[in-house]
C-alpha cells in the first residue's frame, strides 16, 4: 500500500493518473459485487479491501490540497474529473455502449452525457451508476437537485435523472405531461392511442435536439445503413418528416374507423419509432428499450381489436437467433458490435400477417464475426 500511495501522490505523473482510474474502476466493480453477493465467503475481506481502496483515494494532506487547487484554478475548472475517470475505467460499459469514452469538456455537459448513456444500458447497471454519480458529486460538494429540470413532453410525468446543486449546478431531465399539452402536436379529445403517438412524436423531436449520438434506420429514407442524425442534418429532417407523416396517416385511419387501415398505419409508425436507434442498439431492459416497447404493446392491442372484429391479424416481434427469424424479415441491417454474435439486436419492424397477406419484418442483427 505504501508504494501505491507514493505513486498516487506523484505530481504530473501519467502513471499516477492511470493508477487512480484503475482504483476507481476496481472500487466500483467490488462495490457492485459486494452488494450482489452479501453471503459470499470473501464478503468480509472485500469490505476491508474497499475501505483500503477508499483510504488510498482520499484527498492528500491539506498542504498538498492547496497546491493542487491552485493548479486546477489556473488550468481547469473541471470539478467532476473523478467521475469522468471512474466512468472511463469501467470496461463493462463498453459491452452496451461500444466506445463509452466521455467527450464532455464541462461539468454540466459531463453530467448530461453520462446520464443519457445510462438510459441505454440494463436497469440494474444504470441504477448502480446513478448512485455512483451522486456519491462522487457529493465528494466535491454537490448534492442531488430534484426541483430543476429540463422538461421533455410525453404522456406522463417522470424524472429521468436528477440535477445537481452546490459546487456544480446543472439541470436534471424529466418527462412532462404539461409540456405535451402545451405542444402544437397534441390530439385533444382523441383516443389514448393517438395521444401516445403524439407523446412519442413530441418527445423524439426534443430528444433529437439534445442527443448527438442518435441514428436512424428507417428503410423509407435510406435502406442500406444506419445513419447518424447529428452528422447528416438532411437525414435528420427526412426522419422527422417521415415520423410526422406517419402520425398523421394513423390519425386519418382512426378518423375513418377502418380497423385494418389502423393496423397497417400503426405498424408503419411503430417502425419509425423503433428506427430511432443508437450504435450499438440499446439494451431491451434499459430506459430507452422499455420506452419503445410502449409503442409495440399498443400495436399488439390494436391487432387484438382487429381479431375481435373478425379479421385474422398476427403480429410477431422478431428476436433471438437471426438464423431462426431471417425468413420472416427483409432488408435487414448488420452490425459487428453490441449483443451476442448471430443474434438480433433490435426489431425495427414487426412481421405481420393480415388475413391471408404477409408483411416481412426488419431487424438489426449482430454479425457472427
């Protein structure tokens, strides 16, 4: 431990920085394992080891703190460095995010960047990291702020992630039904189905403004690749126009009370909703994954209505091994990252059979390489 501390306290040392990053990553991994395995024979020793790591990572004596603070004040106002280093040292995140390295150059941007990435990973890992971000923020004099949010319009109120106040002040992010009611695209006094679609349309329009990592995979715009909305603004505009057009077509089908036209329109707009993607596509049990499933559950509910009306409608979300479902899909897209090789990463469009007519689905799948 003596040599570890000596290296950590070595000024202007790249080796010291790498060691600190590694210790933060080790601490995070052990904390998670310790929580999940309380009855493990090594739990007591693990707790002692965590304390030793925390002692090593404690700030140095006051006289050194003063000297380091002067350096920070003259060269960099970044207060959440420890949070960034701890995040970048966690190799598990890359399994779900690809290159998870943070790019932000300010505390506020870093807070938002991390928490938007957490929306794409499994709930349990996201919850662990949400608490970790608050713990590390508290170390530099910031606490959770649950009263100041940037509002995204949707059909319900929900805190997506909190902000901070104290040494770092930054807004959180939330869903807001009030913001949706104030939007220009909201079908007052119409069905819950259309209100849900209006919620998605408004939410997506706002999210595209704040999330640079979003892509689209909508076949009607470009069928051969997954396109970055940030680097291709013309594709972004075409995607927004396609989403809006499919919303209005669904609205028109409901006005005409044609159940089969409603089913077809819902399949199309559900495809547009699921075609807003990240690379690699989000984990199914992430915040984003569960949000998009709300559209698919509603599509299945509408298919059930059609069946009760005397039609024969079958909807299938394509998942599992790509070899098992490729006969039910067409114009699929292939990635060499994310998920398990040979498996479907996300179902962009469901397979459907409407009476005697079949409509192929479309997926993104992981290559076997």
